[in-house]
C-alpha cells in the first residue's frame, strides 16, 4: 500500500510546487482514534500520517488527501474538487460507521482501579 502512496504524494507535490525539488517522503497509515491526517516537515523530510481507516480508499480520495495536506503545508489554496471529494468519502455511511466503531474501541481511557493518585474513589 505504501508503494501506492508515494507516487500520489509526489505528483501532488509537483502540481503545487513545480520548480521546487521533491523532499524525501515518509507516508504511513496510523491508528488514530478518528479520521485524522497529519503532515510535518522535519529536517527536510516530509512525514505524512494517514488514518488507517483510509487504507482501502480509492486513488482519487488519496490524491485529494495528498493535495489538501500539501496545500495546507505550503499555504496554497485548496482546490474545491479535492475538498469535496474527500468530504464526501469521509462522510459516507460506510466510513462514518467504521469511524464510530473505532472511536468506541480506541477512544476510551481504561481505568483499572478506583485508587487514583490523590483520592480513592471507593471511599468517596
């Protein structure tokens, strides 16, 4: 899957910054609680983390995500068609259901005992 992502991000980078050299890219799927996507520039390397919910997404949606993240990174305007495509996919019933289930599983803090750092909740 990673092999599929690198060319997509490189093409999007080339569209947004045609004359600039393409930096080294690291793209990975990450187990976020929700549908989050992040991009960072560290020591000349672009680090991209996409929600693992998007692992089976069509190429068109991944292109839209790449465009949105890179445009935000370099403060360029986001094309409306990319924003619409991404929003439609993420708000689709199938993805919304998966996101809801993931929030239930990953999004809760596990409390083991009633004894906390300052109070024992059993006595309260």
